[in-house]
């Protein structure tokens, strides 16, 4: 991306709608309720022939720095300082307010390029608000409708004029072609005996989830070493799923901060439903998922349901027991947590669990190493030869049960996918194999091939009969 643009304005003028229009996706939550956006959210924007980074921000609400609104505005100011250009959005339908004038004065003092945008210009009576915008002293406003896509060409021209053509259209640099080995990716045809090496240079997507006020945003801020995400004592501060990138030991990590997820019965408001849906999308998009528990009140029912959700989605899960700095008898609590983890989460037996403190930074390196180790397991592939040798030994130790007087036979096994590991077993009468025997095989795979904590899928298929479709010879 050539340059960075921040979208600012008071609440409910259509900043997030414009952001979604420019990135071409509904990334930011949009609702009629003022103040939906709280954190600053970056995205890759495309406007005709322009390519740039766009940052959505919280609306200006004048308040003290110790309040939630004050902390939100500090995030917006950080976005303005980071950006090369600011889109100042006003509501042409409603007209100017004192908050618009305050923000306009602040942008003039900063001295950075500003494009004044009069949104909702398609509405009746918007001409008055459009002409009022001239009084802000920031040049001619660009009349647009973010909702309907009107005025985007004019907005493109205004951005180019403000940033300069050299910055808007830098010379292209030819990148050398690289040969990429795509073997081992999910869904590809893979040699049965091919066991690919783990690629520790590939960027890793990690979602951070948990109940409200578990300390998810504080944890990510500690990783980044800056107050990148909005935090505070209030529960449910985060609404959008915000992605941030940083390097850990030379590897790019893309982390997604998500809204806290309460019990489904308690989620009544439309805005909270949108936030939870956004969190669920982040889980499906991520490769590894860190479920943050509050160590002072761990293993609530909602915590267990979140772990089960991640396992059903097939993601690589890691537990983080946060707020460890508030625990007095750490050894006793650690032993209790380990026992409960094994007992209450049998579907992810061996899941990695790390005590941490997002406030002090305790345990964060160990947590990151656990994320990497779990991702290695999640990407693991096992050769067919090893699997069939193992399957034979498992049947010798514990033969399949007899059903209706006939012994079941497991004949052949191969790994059909990774991410998460999935296996196919060819057998007689697959519908008759009991769940208890599938669990026996799953636990054996975990133990013998060192695959703790990740979902393992085993699919049964009837073995083919080579004589089934052969026509009987006619006897003359």
C-alpha cells in the first residue's frame, strides 16, 4: 500500500459504511446506534485505480481522558498521527454540529492533508448541510453517499489532489517469481508417504477469544508493546474483531481481537449479536485460537462451550489462564486447573494450557511457543505406511468388537487431510463400528503420534468388493 488514510468524524455520520465501501467487504459493524466503532480498524482499500490503507476510527465525543469515550478518542488521535491523509466525514443531511467544528479546528492545527467529505448527500434537504461544510475552512467538501456508492469518482480525485500524484501512483517494482511448493495443503492430492516439513516462515493467523472482561485486548497490547487496542475496567469494550500484525522471532503473526462472548440466552441486543457473529467469523478465518480464561473464575460453563466451539470448527486451540498476577497460591491453583482441564475437556485431550498475565507480561513467550507447537501438530501429516502398521498393532491390542456375531475388520488407513488431521479407514460395515472404538483409535493417534489438543477426524468407509459389479456369466 502506498499511503495511509484515516476516516474521522463525529458518531453516526457513516464512517464505517464508507470504510466498508472502500475495502469492498462488510468488515466494520454498522448500526444506527451512535458509537458502534470503538477501536481503530485498518483495511486494504481500493478506489477506482487507487490502492491504500484505510483506518476506521471512533467518533469524536468530548469527554475526560479517564472515561471510555476519552480513551476512544485517544485511539482516533493515534490513527490521525499514523495516517498520511485524513477523510473528515460530516453529515450533510443533519448539518454541522459543535463537535464537527471542534474536530475541524483540531485537524487544521495538525497541518496534515485533509479531504472534507459530506456524506448522505443523496437525502432530501442535504444541500444546506453541504454548503455549511464550507465554513469549516477545509476546502470544498466532496458530496458522496457511502451507502449507495455515489460520488466515489469525485472522492478519488480529491484524494489524489490532496496526497499528490507521485504518492498516489508510485512506480511499480517488478518482483522476482518464486517457486512455491503447494504439496501438503488441505484438499490437494498428496503422496501417501509424503510427510512435509513444517514451514515456520509462513504467517500465522491467531484469534483471541473469551468471555467479556477476560483480558483479551490487554493481552494483545502487551504482545505489541503499545496501547493499540482500547482497554478498561468496563466489560464488553471490544465490539469489532480487530486484526493487528507483529513479528515474533522473525515470524509474522496476525492476531484478531474479538468481542467477548456471553451465554447465547443473554445476548439480546442487535449490536451484541453482530459482535458475536463477527467473533465467530474470526474463529473460522484463524488457524490457531487462544481461549482466554479468567484465572480467578475459570471453567465457567461459557468457557467450556467456547472450547467445544473451537474444536467443532476444527481449529488449533490453546488455553490461556489470564490474570495470574492476581492468584495467591499459584501451585495449588495450577494443579487444580490441570486436573479440571483433563476432566472437563476430553474432546481436546492434551490441550496446551498456559498461565499468563496480560497486565505484567508473565508467560507470554511460553504462550507463543505453545501456539507454534499446536500449529505444527495441526498441520501434521503421517505416511500411510506408518498408519497401517499402527492400525494393525491397535487391533492386536484391542480387536474391534463383534456385531451380530460377526467380527468387524479394519483393513486400511490413510490420512486424507491436515488442518485439522483427518483420516480415512476402510472397513467392513462402517455403520456398525461403535463410537467407543473410534474414541479408542483417536486417543491412540494422539498418544502414539504426539498430536495433543487438536481435533482429530476419523471417517469410516466400506471396503470395495471387486466382484460386486461383475455380471454373472450366463450358462447355456
